C-alpha cells in the first residue's frame, strides 16, 4: 500500500497532488450514500478541516465494496486510495474520487 498523505498537506500543497493518485487514512466524520454514489468526510487529525471522498457504484468507477462502505458507522477508521480532483463549483476546493476504500480492522 502507498504511504498515506496527510490531509494538512493536501490543503497546504494542493497543486502537488491534483490529478494524482493518493492514499489517505483517517476517521469517518460523516457519511451520506444513495444507490449510485456516496460522500464521506474524513479527518486524520492533522488539520481542522475534513476532506471529502466520493465513492461510486456506477460501472466505470464502481467501488468493489460499495455496499459495505455505505453502511460504515461514524468514527470508523478507513484508508482511501483515489485521485485528488479540483471542485471549483463546490464549497470544498477539492475532493478525492475513491478507487479503493479499506476498512481498517474489518478488511
């Protein structure tokens, strides 16, 4: 597994990570999911802001364990591997599009 990047580094050095695959580890602060996609706010304790992770249930970007991830309780420890994407139209400046979500202790 790749070395985890701190959320603080993503906020302070965003351009270094944009459009690249990164790994983050942290705890779920909030989670919202529908049948098609979901959003997780993750915090790793390195920064006061969370980072949003988008996970997908569509064929081209389907997350293998989508159903399991969408039912995770708040404060679960997870590792996310995905691509950092700019989101100029949203309240957060960027988000991670998940390719893999590993649930620590359960996977």
